[in-house]
C-alpha cells in the first residue's frame, strides 16, 4: 500500500545527514564529554560545535544554549526555574508573601499548561489569556494582565494544532517594558520560520529535536545571559550547572546538524512547502462541501493547515484515512486518545462537535506534490462516506 505522511508536527524522520553525523558517537567516539582525556575532549568538541549550530539557528550566543531531553523538559525548566527563583528571596518589587504570577494563553501545549496548573496547586497565580477565532491573543489583554507580582510571561511562538504565529516581537517589547521574564515554546516554529531571540526579546526559548529532523530525546533551552533560574536537577557541574547529567553526545550532535541544515534550507523549504499546503487547503475546501479552515486568517507556519469537516467524527475520519494510507492528526500527538475535544479548537470558539470534526495536516521537507494529490483523492471520498453513514448530518442536509 502506498503510504503518505502528513503529520510532521507530531514528529519528523531523522535526516540521513543527521544520522551520519551521529553514528560515530555511538561506537568509536564514545567518550564522556566531561572527561579530560583525548576521547572525552573529542566528545566535548562535538558538543560545543553543536551548541554553536543550535545558537546560530536562533541568533543566540553558544553559551546561552542548554541541551535537554526535549521540548517538555525545556518548558518545565523555564517555568519552574523562573517561578522557583522568584520564590527564594522576596523581591522588593513584590509585596511580602504575595504569590508569583504567570501569564500564558489558553492554547498552549500541555507541557506549558500542565506545568502552570501544577504551580497553581502550590499557590502561584496564573492568568490564561483568551484568543480570538484566528488563534491569536490580544496585546491589550496582555498589558492589562500584568501585575506587580508577575514574574513570567510564557506564550508559544507557533501553535502545534493551528500553526498560528503569535506576535512575539510586540509581546517581547511589553515584557521588557514591564521588566518581566519572557519565555516562548518555539518547538513548532524552529526550523520553519526565522527566529532571532534578540529581535523577539525573549529570555527563554524551548526547542525539540524530533520536530526538525533530529532524533527524539534531545532538545534545547535558550537562556539569555543574566536570566536567573532555580536549579531543578542536582548532580555534577555539566552545562554550567543549568542541567547536570552526562551529555547525550550523539543526540546533541544530531540536533546541531539538524539546526545547521534547517538554517540553510529554511527559506527554500518554507516557499516550497507553503505552496503545497495552500494547494491542499484550497482544493479540499473546493471538494468537501461546508469545510472550513481553523485559524486560517492569522499568520501561520508554512506547513500547517487545520480543517473542520462538519458531519463527521474526526477520530473515525482519521482511522478511515489511515486505512487508505494517509497519516494525519486530529490534534496534538500528546493528546491522542483523549475523550475531550481539542482545548485549542474550543478556545478559538469552535463548538465541541466541530472541534471533534477537525483534522490537522502538517507537511514536511519530504512532502511532494504526488503526496498532496493522494490526499486530495482520499480525504473527500472518506468524508463523503462517513457523512452518508451519519443520520444527524443527513437530516441537517435534508432541512437546508
């Protein structure tokens, strides 16, 4: 069976050049990067080269890059680290005993939302900013939400389900003017759209390797110089104490190589992939009656489109498409099997039945026009078959 993969927001294959760069560090170059002998120093050199490559992808300094196990750890380290630091001494800018305050949005990834909810149980105050139907937060809402006790603003760069991009430059200016630490989850934007940590004025930024053609289990956290984080892990003095533990040299090398490839190919990839995405989106809207794009009016990453197909259950459609050889998603891979409709789609105003009738198509570097043609053949047919089996949909059509 011919199989087409349109779920690159969930994960990506490891690029051949990335794998080639990693392979020596599984065998011959197996040194511990913390050792002072020659094998250890060769490993150290490889880690530092990768640090430079990752820093270059986001316009940072190499010493500001901390390697982690992935986006979830990076998000947790940023949020717990800032709040934990604020809880140590009581800053003079906050009233004694007043709990720290975080500002985020209602459409963040669970790695951010669940971390904030865990902190709420410890007494930390959290404001969840709403978004409009385009999936974007309002800057005036952010300004009004800032308090004397606010210690962190954490707002994602690009949404994993919609692809919508938040106005980080403006958010960065607001955070800087208020002297509030600013973190962004850039897991879905890194390697897809340009990132410059100085232009965005972020203090902390999370990325994940397996979203940009590096292996799973490796990620990075950008920590602007001077940003104070409470230590979460205790052990050796690796990575200047930010993240103790023996470095995953092979994974780090892979992330570095993937970052280098992404930086060089970003513009060409974005142009080609966005043309394929737009073709898929426009022709699906033409071929599937009543279908609509979720968040399509906002700036988006070039590879993502999310469509609602009224009258079908997204899970049933997903299974039908998989049986035909097409892999896509009803939302975040981390939420697969969830009974509740997508929190992202309900947050932008979709009723539960439409949220459950939505699919995400996310394209990648290896997507071809043939893949798009395949999807355009199987999706309308599958939607039509499921609608014929839906008494509710047939009754609604009969009353039109």
